[in-house]
């Protein structure tokens, strides 16, 4: 069986109701799910902090 390249991992997040309400409203404004919005917020923060791994450039060869 081939290994998934973009696998996801589930976890439980505790967040106060005021913050969650703000995230849900933001997600709705941008036509995203709450989960999708949280992923976007986290990815953007990681990118800005220089914490995401460098992407390998495809050379067209396999």
C-alpha cells in the first residue's frame, strides 16, 4: 500500500467559546469550514514564523 503524501492527524482542541465564535464567523465570511479556517490560520502563522519545511521542487523526473 502506498504511503499518503498529505496525511492528516486528528486531535482534540479546547478553546473558549468567545474565540471559537470569532473563528466560526471568520470562516463563514470566507466560505470555509471552521476546521479549514483553523488549518489556514495555523499554516499562515507557521509560514510567517519560517517553521514550515521547504518544499522540494519537481524536476519532471521520477
